[in-house]
C-alpha cells in the first residue's frame, strides 16, 4: 500500500481524485449556504407542486408592470417586516425574484434567518422568466 502512495504517477491520480471529489461536493455546499438558484422551469415546479411562495423584490412600479403569477411585492429594504405581515408558512419553500437575480441572491441570508426551511432565487430574475416565454401578470 505504501508503494502505491509514494509513486509519482499515483500521487497525480490521488490529487485528481481529491480535486474531483471536492468539485462534486462544492455545488451542494454552496446551495446549503446560499440558497438554491432555480431555472424558470424549476421555479414553476416549486410554485405548482411544492406550494412555494414568491416574493418580488423589484421596485413597486416594475412589479405593477408585470410579475410572476401569485408573487407578492416586498421592497428589499423591509423584507423581514413584510414577511411577518404576510404570515407565510415557513415549512413551504420561498422563491425570491428580482430583475436579474442579483438582488434576490443578496437577500437570501436575511430570509433564511427568518426560519424558512428552503429558500431559492430565480436565476436571471424576471428577465430569464420572460426569455423562457413564461407569462407575467399585472
């Protein structure tokens, strides 16, 4: 066994094994830490099958111009207070939405502190939703 570990060729294989193992695990780890990025299709599945609540963090005028079906408007500077008012079930997943996906990513940590079991963001935001030819409602 020691001969296997000390041969130069095998050290490269061992290093490759460790790096590839880490590469497989990191996406899982980042999802646990920073919430899940959802494609428009995955977001639709969360909304329809898993009763996910959708919070739109865009400015109110953008929300009124068109938003995901069932979405509630929450301005990003008063997330905690607004979530308390909405009385959302913390056992159900929550999807955060903004215009491009950047603002909703920043809000994940704050929302997770409020005790939601699972929080996701719509990757690419409303722009990705529209690019996928999915409907917005007014």
